[in-house]
C-alpha cells in the first residue's frame, strides 16, 4: 500500500469541513465545465489527488527511462535484422510502415507505460501504450482544479505542491522531432489526426490550443480528409507539415483503403508524423514475450537482464499451444489473458474473476487468435475518498508518461475491479508531487 501523509491530511481536512458535500458538489461543477470530458460527458473522478514525493518520482523516472533504453534496442534490432521480425509476425503493411524512417531518432515520442507500483515493492509493467496514448488533458485539468481549492492552498503553506504539465511540454517535444525531421527551426502547420467522432475530441482541442499558443496553425481532422498532392499532405488548400497521429495502427491497417493518401504521404516522408508506425513494435503486447525470450538476451547488459526479470511479467503467445492452455487451466487465478493489440482494456480476462467453466469458455474463444497469457499482478490498493465521501481502499494502476524517452508525468486510475479502467467502472484521479518547504 502506498502510504502518504499528505493523502491522510487531505482526507482529514475534507471530513472536518462543516459541509463536505458542498466541497464535492463544487468539484463536480468545475469538472463539468472543463475540457476533462469524453465528448460531452465529464470524466469519472474521485474527490482526492494522489500525492508523490520527490523520491518516488525519481524512482519512477529511472525505471521508465531504463525501460525505454531496453525497448529501443528491440526496435533497432527489428529494423536492422529481418530474421528478428518473425517474433512479431506483423501484417505486411504494418511491417512496411515500421521500416519507413520517421525522420527523427525516437521510435515512440509519446509513450505511457502502465504499471503497478508500490514504493516498498517491485514495480511491474503491464502495458506499453505508444500508439495513440491519451489522458494527458484529464490529469492536468483535474490537478489544476484541485490545486486551487482552499484545502490544497492550506496544505501548500507547508508543502510546495506541483502538477505535471503535459500539454505545452508535449508541443515542445513534437517541435523537437519536427525540427530534426526538417533540419531547421521553423513553426509547422499541424494536423491532429484521428477519426471524426472519437471520444477524446476535447483532449484534441486542448492540444490544438497549446500548439496555437506556440504560433502553429493547427487543425483537427479525420485522416480521410488529408490528400496527397505533389508528395505533400494537404487539408483542403492548407499544406500540413506535422501530423500528431492519434489514429491507432490497427485501424490504419483495417481501413487502409479509405486512407490511401495518408499512408502514401507517410511512406514518401512527405510529412513529419509524430507518433510513427515504428512505435507498434513497443505497443504490441507481444513485446513482453520477446523481452523474456532466451534467444534475444544477448541484446542486453547484465543490469538490463536483471531489470527485465524483476519488472516484466511472464508472457506467452497462447495461440493453439496445448501446454499453455493446460497451464492456464491449472493456474487460473495467477494468470490473465489479453489481446495483442487492442486498447481501453477491451478483451482482458483475469482468471480469478471467472469460474472454472467460464474460464474454459474464454480459453475456447481465444484459443487460435492473437491473445497472450500473462502473469497476473495483484494491483496495489490505496485509501481514498469515494463519491459518498467515505474512505475505501481502491486498486490502482499508474501510467508513466515519457516524451522522447524522458519522464513527463503520471496518469492514475483507480477501481474496484481487477481490470482498472474507466470503461470498467474505474475513476481518474489527479497526480501532484510535493516538496517540504
């Protein structure tokens, strides 16, 4: 359990208010009037931040940056060694796009590594989100709302409280990649690209404002609206210099016939795409098996091998493997089944959540498909106020943002289920870090 004197101090201050419900109601109004929404529905949140010490942040930053160094070795080997690509078994289009040089060195400029973390225990990574990572605006909006409450202003007299700024810093990271791509410093015309009607449109609008504040003309567009002319992508009559890609790779492949201009523009390097298809090597959950494969261990130093052993859960491709199926049955409560490449916690099955008969049905359904069998890591639990202002223990999953390989911030979700996501009844809570004055 993550224990924090500031969390307890915050809980005590809320519960000692003459009218705690009024405090909660005011928070709800402010969130409802903010951009922290899925289209027009306010994000589900709890009325309490998570507080992080300087030491914890340093530990997380070191782990995230070391993991990035290890993953970058896998990417380089994939690009340079055709035989190595068999481990991933990507479709022909994905492989072709992965091999296109994005024009800058970082294969995953925007990354959110999801992990389970307790300071006194070993952290365990469970997913590397490098393909359309989200949640940055949610955390920042909630954090700024909480920081301006009288309760936190009071705590701020004794501790310096900060939030992890994730919008302007991402614009800066994008520009660095663009300048590397183009070879000079000029402000690009930017397109934030995803399908029309996605639930994250409010986050796109927040990033649009951040780019525009830097002086970059910025549009939000469906990829089908981008057209290739003379080797360059256009949005109407507007030439696009930089694409911030939120369109996920498996949908690029699925709907490739509808977005041929975007795909050709990428292949021809007619536009700088921040969020390269190369990031799929890291994003696809098969990476967890590859990291543990005996035949790739020569890529790593002894220190890196130890890090992988300590922080990467056992993972294996389930597809048609009778031995693994037997293992899944015999050790049901210690395992989880996941798809190789979906997002939003879809199709994640935790063995202990099912009866033996139900688990057998799950195994039959995924038997010959692209699913993984992975060690189940018991989520840490932290005490937090619920929306009835009662203290409960909540399971926690932490997202570690890395921009161009450097830690930039955190994204925390809590819930009662073993699969912790807003799509499974979970909540977003803001992250603050502190220093004693």
